[in-house]
């Protein structure tokens, strides 16, 4: 399994994408909690609950959405 760090514009790690040998990608937040996964067989990205959120690989989008939600400024 290979792991890629996802960073924000300040070069801070905001999440990780793990790729399994079968091509499945797991999106994880900074604390390595699972946010969702991409299945190359069905070509869909699902969230933590198993709901389809996008067609194609959108694992980085899941990480960015979670980061934006937790770092809102008013």
C-alpha cells in the first residue's frame, strides 16, 4: 500500500490518500480517520457512509471538503 500526503497552500498536511494494490484509494483526514474511498472497478467515489458522492476519483476533494469544514473563519 502506498501513501500520499495531501497538503494545503501553506504546505501543512491535511490528509492522506492510501492506494491499495487493486487500485482502490482510501481518503483519510489529518488524524488518519477514513473519509471515503474510490473504487476503480465501479469508477465512483463514496463517502464514509458508503454514499456515492462523485463519479471518477475525487478522494482529494473529500479531504479538502473536510478540511474546509473544520477550518471555517467568520
